C-alpha cells in the first residue's frame, strides 16, 4: 500500500507546482484537441431509462452486487481508490518506479489529464443516470465502493462512460506500447480494473463498453499525437535504460 501511495504521489508531483495551485481551474488538453475527443463522433448514446435494454442491464447490476464475493469487492474498492497508474505497477514490475522515471511520469501526467477531459466531456454530453440513482436511494445506498458517493440522490448525471474505466483503457494502451513485452498483462489488468466498476454497482455494462471504446480511441490518438511524440520517445528511452523494457 505504501508503494502504491508513493506512485500516486509521484504522478501528482509530475504536475508543475503552478498547476497544482490552480487545481480548481478547468483542465486544458495537453496533447489532443477538442475535436478529437468530441463524444458525438466517438460514442453511440446510452440506452434510455425505462427501455427494455436498460432494465435488463439493471437486473445484471443487481445480480453482480448480490453475488460478488468479499474478496472481489475489496479489490474493486481498492481499484476505486486508485484512479491513477498505480494499478498497473504490479504487472509491469518493480522497475516501474516513477520516482526514478521522470520522463515517463511527465508523459503519464499528460495522458491522465487528456483522458480525464475526454471522459468528463462525454459524461456531460450524454448525462446518464448512475444505476443507483435510478432505484430507490434508501434500498441501494450500499452499492457503491466509494463511501463519498453513498447519497444516490445527489449524484450527477455522469454514468456514461465510466471515468475509471476510460482511464484503464487509455493508459493501458499507452503503457502496452511503452512496455510491449508486458502488453497482454497490462491490457488484462485494464479490463479487470474496468470490471471493478460493475462489481461496485456503480456502472452498467454499457458504460464500461463505452469506456473501452473511448479509452482505446484516446490511447491510440495519444500514441499518434505529434505533440506527444517527443515525450513518448523520451519515456521509451528512459524505460529501456532502466531495463523496464528491452524494446
């Protein structure tokens, strides 16, 4: 846990101090453009509340909440609390120490920033209710893994797509390119991390599907970005020098 917290802090430290003091200001894209993350061009709309598809999905949410094991719920809770690159550290290996990888930390800070804006823009565009807000609040208050979100009646309309899952897929795509020999493990962890949002009861499966589409698209666009290219190459060289990757 201490190692995970250190990684989280290092990603934050990669942001210039001036940016940290202005954290409440609206985020701006680092590598991508608003046109590239236009949700109307990247995602289909979610199922409507009350539709047969939405009701089927709600039944699936309830089933997962009812049948989840304590162990998988604990993992989902841990994942919910680590909305950063930390979940990937175990599969990449001990050499993935951002304290010693400043170029990689800088790149990942930009990646986290742009994917967050992409997910938030889509959430605001589609305005879907979270599963817990569709049901009677008092009955399903304990669904979520996040204690701060156990007031369903106050949650905004931001279920589609999942922010955590979008992070998983976008960061997963970038990391799998930087450390290709660990690509399968990284992408598997991304999928499992995204599934945690369903285990928590926080999202419908279609929210996660949308996150996979959006996160993958964002990840690919980041890898192809001319603006990001110098930082990507610097991170690659740094990871090779640190023997995190041999490619």
